[in-house]
C-alpha cells in the first residue's frame, strides 16, 4: 500500500531553485548565442544591459528576470 499525501495549498507552494534564478557569464553568452567576452563588452558599452551581482571575487551572476526585462525593452 502506498502512502499518498493529499495536495493542499501548503504542499503546492514550493520555493524556486535559486540556481534557476541566476546565470553565469557562460550561460548568458549561450542564451544570446555569443561568447562570454561579448557579454562583458555589452556590460561595458551598453548602459541598459543588466548589471551582474558580484557574489565574490571572480563570481558574478545575472538575474534571469533582469535579462528578460532587457530583452523585452530591446524588442519594443
């Protein structure tokens, strides 16, 4: 016999995976079909390009939500 927990509002709510909310420079490059060095160049030359979070020395991550907002802004 299998024990099944009934689905309730509290079991439906799950926290998003933090790794799914942020991208590395390699992942951002792959998202736009370019090299990671191009991402850093965009950051330097395009003031509208989202700024990464600096988690530690040599460790930066971009918020996916900010990248998506930038994409929508560029498409408009």
